[in-house]
């Protein structure tokens, strides 16, 4: 039974970089994702370097969402709906295989802290990763019993609009768990996650690993160096 001695009732976790180390162990971060993208491009007779993928695809994707993807497709004369469907399927399959093979692992200390917090709070996941990847991660790493609800994004191109800093999925969690904004807190390793929490009107914990900046527009409620430090806050 949930204890009410704490201010918060619901702790919402981001996934990638927060409790799942999707970077991988190699010299190139997220090499599995680059290889998946190269697989997609091979269907169109294209062979892009990592630098070209960053410049022409990832940068517009992150900054502009669907509009950026459409600009990429126009540059290379691709059918956008077909390309995006292929890309999503390839990256989902590659990420699941990377988890299965051990290339993607849980962040150090995350399993212990999730089990610990699961005894005190209702736990949820809100991730910008695809729903299939979130489902698989929680199943593969035996974390499903600790979470009440989890959301990844849908794979339709238009669903990119619901990524953080849009609080869309945070709001869904609050609604489905009948939780007030004062009773929820988000744990995230990205500035856009902190901003999403602010836009949702909830508190936030920023996992700061040293190379990231949190500007004046974000202002997390708490700042920690790793997920294990959540014990001193929550």
C-alpha cells in the first residue's frame, strides 16, 4: 500500500540515459542506431556517413520534428511516409537486438533505485523512444512489476510533435493515475525533459553527468550526478 508520508505520490522516469544506457559500450555513441539508419538508407541506394546523418537527418529531426524529416526526404527525393515507416521499423529492431545482445544495458544502480522507489511511490515511464522499445526494455530487464504505467511515443510521423518538451505524455500519466501536479516529479537526464516537467507544472530531477548544460529556462527542482542519488531526495 502506498504511503502518504511523502510529498510525492508518483515518480515519472525518462528511459534512455536515465535508467537505460542506450549509448552502448563502443567508441561511437549509439552506433547501433547509426547502423540501423544505414540499413534504411541502403534500401534507397544511399550510403551516408555518420557526420552526414547527424547534419542532414538528426539535427533537423531534433530541432524541427516532422518538418525536419520532410526536409531530409525532399533533399534526397524520398517518399516521406515510406521512408519514415522503414526507419522506425529498422531502429526498433536494432534497439531491441542491442538490448538482447547486451550492447544496451541498464545504467549502473538503476535497478536497485527503481526497486527501492517502487516501495514508496507509484512509478511511471515517459520516453521519447518508441513504445515497442519501452515495452521490450521493461520486459527484458524485469522492471515491469515496479511500474504502474509506461509510455513511449507512437511511430507515426505526426507523433513527433508529442516528444518532450511537450508535456503530452506526462499529462496522460497524471490523468490516468489521478495525480495532482504537486504530487508528481519527473526524473530525466535531458534539458528538454526538465522543460517538459516545467510545462506540465510538476517538479523535476535532472541527472547531470557533466557534459550537459541546464540553462535558466529549465531550472530543475533537484540536481543529481547519478540515478543512485535519488535516495537522498526521494
